[in-house]
């Protein structure tokens, strides 16, 4: 009985924690972008503007939830929920600290890859259902982006899997007690980082959205809480990818014992979230044929080479 | 690829630079004295109105936002009976200031003129007249030249010679 309550506590804690972090990222992103652009950012609502999140949430809840008459209504409503659901499902396999994990699956990494790929349906379906030229262009770009990064995203993690010999996330973290995988798997780290940016559709790879050319791309027609779902889904995606990078390449909760493991995990995670925001502050968006060329011609051979060399080294050591 | 990394690093270093934003309602930006803002009418050193109601400003105004009516006092000195600027039309181009022969109309570094009622943007003479001399100190048009209107005798101006006595031939 006690174990069940513990499990429920972990589930609720992870759900509330991740959604709260995702909402808080609205403030963090605006503030950090401002810092890197030598501005002040939100500073009117409350001390240092920290109640900006509340103001934004209140505003988005009270916005009119308008469904245009020309859209494909069912798909239009379903599309924003897919990204939230698939990313929240992925959090099930993330071990935040020893014991704090919802489902310690033995194929955890595969589950993550499967769930994060489902998130792309959001963009394709939203772009299609909106029945709007710009949205459709955004959706098409989303699809083009999908087939260019999904290929090397899975392969970039295979080096780690070969070294550990397991898809289980806890095993992967425990295997990094001697050395973080960022050192032997540096190519894998860089390629997964790029794939992760593309997977969350963040700048510089926000081609489906590209507000400067497609208005808002696939979510041009969305308003109110449906738009909020896309927004929170994007921030959840950043949090998820930061968690995965931390677990796979930076030793998860491992760290000197003067801080509890969960704190180490959060420190590393937030460092990557800030890196994502820095990327947005500094880099320009490539054309989508450039992104596809980059993915297929450079990163795919690189990851294949990485898998080949890692396999050869592991075999020769065995 | 390498230039992207360099960009990232340079943007990161911006974190330690001073912010360029001025927190406006609390702190105000420096406006130079010749900034073109709210229009005023100035007075000369003797505390008389500088404006001689010559209509040049109204003629120069490209949006016709200045209207005035000339009149004379008992000495024959011209002054505006009313002087009205409609600031909802004014584009703050400063051509009226350029046209003014007496330095009467001047633009000032003040832009906080927001009103809830549009009619309040129409400024009358008592709203426009200030007590000081504005940007040009010590200048008095009638002291320099011009007809005798009770300010100075004929030919008594600062740059004027006394009138020539036409009844004598002596130089």
C-alpha cells in the first residue's frame, strides 16, 4: 500500500514539477533574452517582474478561444493536445534521482525516441487542419525537418547504448560513475544536441513556426488556451531534451555528495535550458533545405562513423 | 559552424555589459536644448510679448495648425489678439521657429503632452506664453530696429544711427 502511495506521489510530483518549470520558463526565457540583449526584460509585475508568469497565464486563460469556421474542427482541437501528452509521457522514463522515476522501463531510451517523434504530429496536423496557406507551409516544413533530424537523432544515442549495453535510463546514469559520456561520446553529444534543438522546434531550427516569414507557421490560427498548449508544450520539450542530455551525457544525478542528487540533476538541467535560450538569443534561422542538407550530408555520416568507431572500440575491449 | 560558436560566446558575454534601456517614467532620457517638442511663446527682457503677429509662422506651418489674429496697442505696437496652436495637428517640424523674425515662437524639449480629451490639445495664448526668454537671452526685437512704438525713440535702437537732419547739408 505504502509503495503505491509513494508511486502516486512521484507521479503527481513529476507532473506538477515539470508543468511548473515549463510555465516558469516563460519568465526565465524573457528575462534571459533581455539580459543577453542588454535590455531589462519584464520588471513591472512584482519584484523583478516574477509575477509576469501569473499575468501571462491569467491573460491566456481569459482570451477568447476562437475556432475559425474554415478549419477541420476535430483535428484542429486534437492537434495541440498531442504535443503536451507525448512529452509528458516521455517524462515517465526520466530518472530525476535514484528512486524518483515513474516507470523504470528496460527500453526507456526507445520509449523516449518514440514519444518525442509523436510530437511532430502536432505540427503536421495543426498545419493541415488550420486550412491556411501559411499554416500548411509551416506544417510542410515541420515534416521536412522531421525526416532530416529523426534519422540521426536515434543514431546519435546508439554510441551511448553500445557503451552501456542497455536502454535503461538508470543503467545509463550508473554507467557514468567513472566518466561522463560527454568525453568518449563527444560527437554523439553534439549531434544529439542539434537533433534536440530541431526536435523541440526551437530557434535556430524553428522552421515550422518562423514568425518572421510565416506569421506563426502552424499555429497561426490558434488562440487562447490552445495556443497556450503549444507554448507550454514547447517549454516542456526544452525541459525534456535538457533532462535527456543531462542523463545521457552529463551523468544525470551524479555529482559530489555535498548536494543531494536531485539538486545536481536540476543544476545540470537548468544549465542546458539556459543554453537553449542563449541559442535563441544569438543564432539566425537556416533555410529548410540548408537544414536538410546539413542533417543528411554532414550529421548522418558523422553519427554513423561514431557508431562504427564506438562499436569497434567496445568489441576490441571485450 | 565555428562562427556560430563564436556568436554564441559573444552574445553570452553581453550578460556582463551595462543595460542600454532607460527605465522611462522613473528615469528620463537627456533631451538636447534644441529638441523639437512642445511649442511656447517667449517674452523679451522687458517682459513684453515678443510676438509681433506677423503671421509668418502660420504661413510656414505645413499642416496649418497655427492660427492668430493681429491687433495693436495704444502705441501702435503689434501683438496677437489670440494665438492658437492645435497640437493634435502639429507635426513638430520647427518651420514656425525658423520663420519667426523675433524669436517669439520656440520649440522646447518636452514631449509629455498626452491628453484624454482631444479638445485639450488645442493650446490658447495663455497656455503657450511663458515668463522667460526661452533659448535666446537678451534679444528684444523693438530694441534692434523698427518703428517707434513706445519702446525706444526713433533711431534709438542698438544698431541704429540717429535720424539724419535733412535740413542741413553738413555731413
